[in-house]
C-alpha cells in the first residue's frame, strides 16, 4: 500500500444542525476553530444550517428553511407580477365606446 495516503488530520468532529440542535459525532478532516464537549470529551464543532434531521426530504414534513430571505424575495416578485398582470387585464378589459350603426349611416348620407 502507498504510504501517507490518508490525511493526517482525520479526526472525530461534532456536526451541529442549527435548525433543531441535533448533533452528530463522526470523523472528518474539516477545519474549524469551534469546540464542544460531548460525554466529557472535547471535539471540534462544525455548525451546519441543514442536515438529514431537519431536511424536509428526510423528515417528511414540509417547512420553509430560509436563512438569506430568498423565499421572501421570490414571494414579493410573484406578488408584484400578479399585480402587474391584473392591472394589464383591467386596462385591456375597459369598454371602448364605439359609434352606433345609426351614427355611421347618418354620417355616410351627409358626406354625399
């Protein structure tokens, strides 16, 4: 086997889900400055926004997890687009006044 094939900093690390507070102890090479204590032993801590314990695909529940406001921005754009569409429909639906057939006949006889 090749020597020095595996990384030297492969160690136990705790991953914490910020949505529900669940933690996972596993091995990783991820670099982090944070520390936490689990069962009296100190481990490096990595904070994640979403994991299998909070992701809707794995939990089966539908909830919106939005850290950066992307869902709100999308909803605002969709609402503005709907208002613009309604305004266009309203302006297109305005009744246009046309001359009646009698007025057209009267004008045609006076022109002759």
